[in-house]
C-alpha cells in the first residue's frame, strides 16, 4: 500500500522515494535542476546530489539506494548515510519528493 506524503524526519530507510507530478527534473551538464511547480522555486543538485537523487528515485527503498551508493563511493558508510539523510530532509522540506511507507 502506498501512502505518499511528508513523514516525520528522519525518513525511514525502508521507505521508497519518488518524484511528485508537480516537480520537473532536467539534467544540465551532469547536474540536476528540480523545479517545484507549486511554488515556482528551483533547486540545483551537484554531481553527487544528482547521483543520490538517481539512486533514491530508481531504487525499491532508501536502504537499497544507500547500499548502492556505499558500493560506488569510497567514503565511510556512516558519512554516506549522513549525507543521504541530509539530502532527504532538504528534498522533503522543499516538497521535492514523495515518500511511500509500507
């Protein structure tokens, strides 16, 4: 069962993340621009943020995205988890993702 919305942070790693219909995404030179059509604000993600976004929105869960990112980057898993949690919080706060729990 899907229950999209903005859950209490931190977002559970068992949750799945998707792009809401009101968010347009465009890639420009390896970086993403996210445009929230509800408030006309745009947000830029650097190369690492773009990679995190891609893993988050194409994985079955945040945990799966975390595991994939941990295999790609040489950073300690605790640092990757911290960075991922911070990105998720920003995306959630700015209504740029839907979180599906359960």
